[in-house]
C-alpha cells in the first residue's frame, strides 16, 4: 500500500503541475500583493509502521483515519512563502503479533491494531515551481505549490486491541517506559493546489507525507523512521 500511495502522489503532482501551467496560460491574474492567509482542511490518513505489511490481514480500509488541520501563512512573493500548520486526529497501525510491546508479559501472541491519537505542528517552506521556472510574478487561478518543513508531534493516547483484550495507556504512563512518549520530531513534505474562487477565497487540496521516529507507535523494530500519508481538502481565506 505504501508504494501505491507513493505512486499516486507522484502522478497527482505531475498532473497538478500540468494543470497549473495550463491555468497560467489562460486564467492568469495579477498577484498584486503577497498576503497573509489562513485556512482549514479535513483529511484522510494511512499510517505505515513496523508491521503494516501484514495489514491486509485486518483490511487496509480499517487503517484509514481522519484528522483536521488549521494553517496560517505568508507569501513573501509570487514564488515562495512560509506557513505554519497545526493538526489533530487519529492514526491506526498494525502488528502481526510477533513484536515486543509495552503490555505486561512482553510478547503479544495475537495480531492487533494500534489506535493512536495525536497532535502535530510544523513550519514549512512553500514554493510555486511554475513561477520559479518562469521567473514570473503572476499567479494563475489554479496554482500548484510544493512544501517541506520540520515540526513536532505529540502522541496523546495509544490503545492496543485484539479479539481477546484491550490495553490503553496514556502519555503519563508511556513517558516512564523505555520507548517513551510525548513529543517527537517530524519531517513533512508534499504538494497542494489552490483554486481561487474569489479575490479572498480559495479551495485547497493537499497531499502530505509525515515521517516520525520508529517508536512513535509504541514499538521499536529497528527502523529509523515510519510515518503516515494524508490526502485533504479545505478552504483558505486571504486575510490581508
């Protein structure tokens, strides 16, 4: 599923770049001022952890979760800007039952899901590749942006559940374990598209990948990183 999601992201970015370039030719409008904006979007995420190659046993659709993001940003000029994003939601991982866990007994003998609640925040550099390539100060009605940034994520709850038992642990308990809890550094990257409906209102779509330390889901299995991918849609408003 991870490879398919990556291929989907590449295809979508290429398609949006083509649409943005075409929109620039026919729908271009003068971007007279480079403004502050704020927005909100709702998304669907899929987590990729240590044992998620076995996720087909539990069903890929069962791993899809929802979340919400608030953002605020500033365009320095028509080619680049900076934004901050604050998100909250849930994530779901999968174990094949052979991994050491934080449950009493040390070894879980059944497959189970890891249900997580989280909050994250990151600051991104945002680029408009079409404007950079053309050295243009004009922005089309339909525009493509690429972004990347750094931030932190706070896993606020972890629940491990199977057919026989459910064990729930919160941050105060997790903070005293060897795998830790609380804040984790994250790396984010992705692409979004803005469609300008009016002089102030934009409709947005976004594809984002988030990388986090292996132990974020409560299990360390030898990887350096794992993470989740998100597809979201929302609106933004140009404040001034």
